[in-house]
């Protein structure tokens, strides 16, 4: 089994992080992988905001606590966030976002960095959240769907059995194989 497949199979959501900071170059590398994800028609409308400043992360957590009316909300106290955003009038924004996030998770896993999808900001329209986005220079016509919380793992994740199914319909004759090739 090659290293890429091993990394994909190893990836799990991490929801407890150590206090160790993630190197800026690693964050840039992970984001470079996001930028190389597929996007519908190669539109590349996305923009990625990387935050590893504790104060800025905590500010977002506080904004979300109010929006969610949940003072205990912590976003798992990540050491970094990558916030993909995309044009609000783009119909494949959510699809592209998911591709970018998966690349982020796989790249992070390959570097020993834990990650989890945070969905609480997904499509939220709120003045305080928009003011926060403005501070980060997220374009005014952009919307945020899922985001990535990152940090070095402080837990061994649950490796629950996967319930997904697949069926394989193989070629039954040599001729079919030849035609296919
Ligand atoms: C669309 C989507 C939204 C998710 N939102 C959250 C979230 O808000 N918080 C969270 O802890 N995990 C979230 N997750 C992670 C899933 O809970 C997780 O991927 C799933 O339980 C499988 O576990 P694994 O990632 O460890 O394989 C989300 C995943 C997806 C695909």
C-alpha cells in the first residue's frame, strides 16, 4: 500500500489538540494542497484565510458562542484555522469547498497534524460574523461553508467501522477487457 493510500485510510477527525503551534510553512503547504483540489469548471473562485493567532481564533469562538447561543462552544480550541470562502453567487461553491477541505485533512494527516471539519459557520449571515470576516479581508461577496480546525492531536481518535458499501461489476470476458483498454 502506498503512502497516499495509507494517509487517506489513517485520517480521522481530531477534536482535542495540544498547545503546540503549527509551523507557518506547514500551514501554507496544507493550503497549497487545498488550492490544488478540483473545482467545478476550474473556476478557482475560492480564497483561503489561515489563522494561527490565538486571539483571532478566540474572537471567532466568542462570535460563534453568541450566534449559537452556546457559551460553552469552543470549536475544540484549535491551534489554527483554515477558512475557505467563495463567491456567494457560485452554484458549486459548496462542492468545491468540500474538495478543498478533504485535501486539507489529508495533507494535515500526512504531516501528523490533526484536523476536523467545523460546520457551524456554514452559510451563517450575521453582522458580527461579517465584521470578523471583514477584519480578515474575506471578500465582501464571499460566503463561508465548512472550515478546518487544526492542531497536533491530543487524543487517539475512534476508529469506528465504516458503514459505506460498494459493489464491483467486473469485466467477464477477455474481449471486454480489450475493448475497455
Ligand atoms: C459536511 C460535514 C460536516 C461536519 N461538521 C462537523 C462539525 O461541525 N463538527 C465536528 O466535530 N465534526 C464535523 N464533521 C466531521 C464528521 O463528524 C466526521 O467526519 C465523521 O463522524 C466521520 O469520522 P472521521 O472524520 O473521524 O472519519 C463534519 C463532516 C462533514 C463531511
